[in-house]
C-alpha cells in the first residue's frame, strides 16, 4: 500500500500531531510512505486566475513544488492529512496546498453533488483519506466544524477517517508521557485496524476519551504559560509547582487534608500544595504546618518529573530528602498519576494480584495438623495443597506458591510413609526458612512479590528502596524460620509437643508487627537522609 503523509504543521518534524501520525503508520505496518512537510515546501497561494481550467487544462501557471505534490496525490492509495487545529480550521500553508488542487478538478458543475461541486479530472475513487489532528482545547468536540466542512466537501461526507484529539500540547510534555504514550498505543491500534478495514467502535471510544479531565488540563495549560492573569511573568518554580498541583487526583483523597511542601534548595524557594477533597491549591505564602516536605534542587525534581531521572534512584543517592509522612511518596502515582474523566483505583500486580495466603496456608495447616496427628495431619495437608490451585483463578501465582505446595506435599508424604513427626515437622520449618533466606539474595526477594500489590504493582519492583526494604524483611523472616526447627525439635519431645504449632505462632505474630512498622520506618529513614 502506498501512503502519502501531508504534514501541515508549521512546526514540521516537531509537530505534536505528527507523533499521532507516526503511531498510526506504525500500526498499519510496513508500507511505502512518502511525506510532504508543507512548511518546508515552496507552495505559493492560488491566484484564482483559472488558467488551469481554460488556458493550460490540468496544469497550474505557478511554477513551484505543487506540481510534484499533485503527482504524489495521484500516486498514493492512502492520503494521510496531519495538522494541528489553527483557529478552528487548518493552518494557512496547508490551506494553500488544498486551494492549489484546483487543476485536479474539471470546471464543469457536478450534477451529483448537493452544493454544486466540480468532478475530478482523475479517477480518485479507490483512494482512502485519513485526517489526524490535535488541538489545544480540552476536547475536540465542537471545535472541528470548520475542518469537517472542508473535508466533507473535499472527500465526500463519510468518505474519510478522522482522529481528532484535544489537549494536543500534552504530547510534548515528558512528565505526562505515561498517559500520552497510552493514547498513542490506541492510535497505533487504530492504524492496525484501518489497515485491515476500518477502526472499531471500541478503539474509537478510547480515542475520543479525554487525556485528562477538563479542570486538570485547563489548570495545567494556564500554569504552563508562565504568566499571571495580570500579565506579569510567573517565577518558573511557581509555574512548575502549579502544574504539578493540577495533576492531583482528588479521588485519591485519604480523608484528611495533606499539606505537601516543596522546598527547592538551589532556588531557596518554598511552596505548599494543599490536597483536599475538593482539589488542590498552591500557597506561596501564609504557610501551614506541612505533613510531607520534599527538599530538592529544582533541576533534580524537574528531571524526575520528566522521567529523565529515576525518583527512587535519586532518593537512594541522596539527591533529595523527604521529611514528615512518607506515605505520600509511597503512593505518589495514586495522588499525581495519570487520570481520565472517571478515575478508578489502579489495579496492582497486573490483571490478578498475588496473595501471600496462598503461600502460607499449606504450611500453617501442616504445622498445626501434623503436630497433633501425623497420619491425619498429612492427609489434611495434602488436601489443602490440592485446593490451593483453585485460588489461582482469582490470584496470580508465584514460584514460591508452587514450591510451597510441592514441599508441604513432600513432607506430608514422608509422614504417611512412617517418618517420625518429630523429624519431619522441624524439617518443614527448615525448608520454609531456606526458601525465605535464599530468596533474600535474589534480585527480587520473596516478600516483594506480595507487598507490591499495595505499592503500584510491578512498578514497585523497579524501586530500589522498596526492594531493599523487602530484602531486609525477607532475611529477617528467613533467619526466624531457620532457628525455629531447633526449639521445635525439643518441644515435640515433651508433653506439649502437640501444641508446637500454636507455640510457634507467637514469634511470627511479633515479627508481623515488626514488619508493619519497618515497612514505614525504614523508607522514611532513608528519605530523611538519616
């Protein structure tokens, strides 16, 4: 398939719309593509002399690049028009190109058109047209009447495919790439579907959804100009902070007001962002007691926001510090992440979350039941292991879930074969301890596979502070269960041996309390730089 791209943006290759066009072409797959960047071509305005009709039929009297453009229009199977909305229509240079196509039509009035148009000089019936455009309004709806009027006449109403996207300026903002990249993936899907026939209703619904809610976009847009309503220039740090505040997702409001204080150490500038149930507000004076304070060089925080620097790595390297409640930092994406008109809580850990109960239940059943009665305890434990896979319909399994089922089953079979419970039960604790301890030295420790559900899912696994916190906890639990077999062996030789499972639940309960405390204390300690 031969595709002609007409880039009508005066920005040329820096066009925001061209990013959508690129995604669409990528979705179409390998094609023969030619591209015209109108702003770089010599295309003069039409003179309205009609020489192309009555003096030199089909040929314009102006000698410039338009003759080659018309050759490519005839060559192409698909003509893709790419441009931003300029004052509710197409940019001026592109309008020149459209006007200059007069030689491609005949001077006679076409009887089959309602408005009395002109028939084409060439057979254009097999060509397909795609119109892709972005605009600076929060929505495309109601703003493209002028554009659709042009292309309804040019292509015929309903004879072209259009993708109109509001909030187009956001595609150049690196800080918002998570949301804009998602939208570009929908445009890519549209290209693939177009290449196979037509764009589905499901994909169109995704393309027509707002990138951000109106109030969020307009607050960001207003702040981006760097001027106050009075016309005075805004301090760069204040404008940046206002844009950050505009991204606040009020659906994440935790039930109490949050005061986020930003102190830009290299600029000696301080601002506060109030996060409330109604929205956000930036204070440049009249400060309140902060709940969370970030002390950072302005350049560092801008680099983090733009995705040029990992926020987690920068924190571990001491490039910025956090004081006060660290919970805001842990759930940063929940408060300031990408959001659509109807924001829903993010699902963690992929389609299905992991569940540590799947790991623990077979072990707990075995330790309690086998200590009371070896034979029946082993049968109950095997039954528990057999039922665990049913949980995988709702939860995602990990390698540790599978290993646990296999190890508990093996210990249960050992009891059924006549092995002494006083040996097998401590051995089970030892296996459990080895499982935790070994994982503590792997790239991702055991606990991280489960606790990530509360910290942005798999994204947390790329956070070095999160991983290090879980590594320490995993090793602590591993040491506990490496020591447990020692006293378990001796307890089972006494009169209270059948209670060993209950006795061994005391220290894990205390370790659980320690875990809950450490998960909050340690990251906050690192963030404070102390």
